C-alpha cells in the first residue's frame, strides 16, 4: 500500500498550495471591495495607474511644454522657461533638469519618476484601493507559482505510485484515477486564478481600471489641453499627435547643445 502514502503526500501538497492561493486572492480582492466609489482621478493619478511612475513624469513634461513653461526640442533636450513649478511634480521635473536649466529628456524622466511626489501619488492610490500594492501583487504571483509546482509534484507522485508494486485487487487505472483528483484540484485553481487574477494590471486594481476605462472613453479627442493630457496619461506619449513633441521623447542620442538665450535672457532650446 505504498501508493497510498504517495496519494496522501499528493493531497497534502495540492491542498496546501491551493489554500495559499485562495487566501492570497481573497486578500487582494478585499482591497477592491469599497475602492474608488467616490474618487475622481487626477491627471497624475490616471497616469500612474496607466503606466506607473514614468508615465507621471511624461505627463508632467508634456503639460509644462503645452503651457510654454518648458521647451522640449525634437533633439531630445528639455529647457526650463518658467523655473517656478506649480505643484510638487513640476518642481521635481525642474529639479531633475538642474540649475543650468537644460538637460536631456531621458535622465529627467528617470529622475522625476523616482521623486517623492510620485511615491506620494502611489501611496494615496494604494490607500484608496485603486493601485495594486507591491505586497499583494507579489503574494498572488508566488501563490500561483506554488500551485504550478504542486501540480508537477502531484504528477510525479502519481507516476511514482504507478511504478511501485500494488495489490493484485487494485487495478493501475484506479490508482491513476485517485491521483487525478488532486491534479484536477491544482489545475482548476490555476484556471480560476487565470480568470480572477489576470484583470489586475501592473499598477491598477480592478477599481482603478474601471475609473481608467471611463477616462479612456472621454480621451478620444484633442479639443482642449485637459482632453489631450488625459489621452497622454492613459495611452502614453504615443498618443501625442504633434510630430516634434513625439520626437522629443523618442530621441535617445545626440550631443549637448550650447545653451542659448533670447534677448530677454530666457533660455532657448536648439533644434
């Protein structure tokens, strides 16, 4: 009856892994229960939920460029026109550009994305249940991997049981059927997790995605700055219709231009 011991081990492995996955999924879903019901997303929050910290930096750069307080040259350089930021994100971008008032866009985006202002946005969204906490996202992913390992372990234990001597009155197909039960349990949990956990994006919880969906439906036009910036927040810089502005974000090479100033002493970006 050695195969019975293998069967008990298979049930123990499958049951433990599936229980952990269920608990992790319940904890992640509990965050979404009362989230986002009375929350109106700001532009920065929509950007974070759609693309994370770098998207927030992109929206800030584009917004300042649209207001002519920042020049974004198609050569990939950012030049400060108005050194007074109107909020923490703008001050973070200006600080990332540096005291000379001009810098490559790529390092500015990277530095602004790690600013304290972005971490504050992330914390607010997590508390509101609109963003996925790192811990919840990691816990569910680990639990899914454990169930996958358990499915392989059950299959291996079943093969081992079939290779061991069995009583004459115990057909091999019946032994295989007993092991098919814990295997079916693990596979069904993986299938359910695929359906239930898959809607979580990297940044937005289901509640956050619902709010983003409403914004996306209203971000199809470019009639005003608000609509334009909302489109950039939810779709990224690829939504920018202005060729020079898109080129500014796409540019990755080039040498530092000499800083020029107009007759009034304001810095100008080189083309």
